[in-house]
């Protein structure tokens, strides 16, 4: 036996070489004594320890089979564990699906309830509006009947200038008096056949109508008695060879004109205007196109200036 932690086995020839075993260079904390097998192993086998210092001859296939068996066992355990986890996950998913399905059913039920409630409310609203429309139509019909009756009275009896009439009826169960306001209407004519020049008032003859006495023939001016919508219409002729333009003025300011700059012959014109007037506004018709030689032909039988109140405001 050699020294220094080695066992040397010299060869059988005179070469002086050997084979042997050597202890580890690091400190060994306990004695290690391996027991050799009692017989030789088969060809291709090798030493293996059983972990308890017993050596034996083993083959590679057996070792791999044992390792494969261990690996297969480990794989089977992993498969079992994952299968169990998958089962748990599937159970959780099933519970979630069931919970969501129940929530969807509850939501759909709530939606259906809301739709039913809204449908009922819409039906009630439609019925209420239909009833209101029926009542409104009935009221309108009553109003039309009342006004038609009033119109018939007007046609049959006429209205005295500066007065009004009324008729009574019932709308929606309430007593109602329908009245027609005092009428304001005039028809003015020129004092005679004239060819007047720029700036002259045109209709200064005695008016054929002056209901409400708001037209002043001396200056061809109508004064609005109340706030409201009024209409006016003036008829006249332009003369051949002369410019001629009629101008309607409100409180001295021209608001509309009608005529020809140069007329080749007598031409008829009709100036009409509808506007809002405040009480005491004044409306006058003038011969005025901005020149000093404007001429309009006026004839009492053919030329009129008319107007009146359409609606109080």
C-alpha cells in the first residue's frame, strides 16, 4: 500500500508502472469504507453505490429504467396535480358562468319591466294628449262657430263707426264673450283731377269712409289710434313724359315707394304696405321721387288712398 493517501497496484511486468486509488485532497470528516461485490459483473456493467457504501455492478439500461420510472412517477404526480387544478379552475369558471347568466337574466327581467312601465306611461301620455287634442279641437270648433255667428251679425246689421259688437258662448265649460274691436278704416280721394308735383299731399278730398275718424283730409294723414298691424293701399297714375313716384311715409320717413322715373305714357300704380304702428304714429302718402318735376295724375273716380287696422297688438 502506498503512502500519502494512495493505494498503488504495480503492473506484472518490469515496466514499473501501476494503477491505484487516491484519497481526496480535502479533509474527510468520517471514515469511508466501501464494500466490494462478491462476484464479477456482466460485460458492460459498472460500479454503483446504493448510498450505504455498498458497491455493486449495474447496467445502463436498468439505471435508465429506474430513472425513467422515477420520471414517469413524477410526471404522473404533475399530471394529477394539474388535472386537479384544472378541475378546480373549471368549477370556478362554471360558477362564474352561472353567476353571469343569472345576472343577465335579472338584467333582462329589469329591462322588460322598464319597457313595460315606459310603454304603459307612453300609452297614458298618448291617451292624455289625444283627449287634450279632442278638447282643443272642440274649443276651436266652438270658436269658429262663435266667430261665424259674429260675422253673420256683422253682415246683417253692419257696425257703427267707432263702436264694437260681441257675442257670448261656452268653451271648455267656461263662459266666453267674443268681441270685435272698434273698427278703424278710411277711404280717401283727391279733391279733384290734378297733376300734382313733388312734395304735395295727394288725397285731400272729403273721404268716402272714415270709420273711427282717424284720417285727416287736410294733410292726407292717418293717425294710428292703437298699437297694431295696419294696411294701406294707394292708387294713382304717372304721366307721360314725366317721372312720377308715390311715397308712403310713417312719421315723416319714407318706408316704401312705387312709380316710374320716366313714364312714356299714362301708367297706373298701386302702392300697398302692411306694417306695425304704435298709437299716434302718422301715415301720409306723398308725390315724391327726389326731383322737382315729379308728376302724378289723380282722378277722384280712379284714385284712392285706403287703409285701416287689421289686428290690435
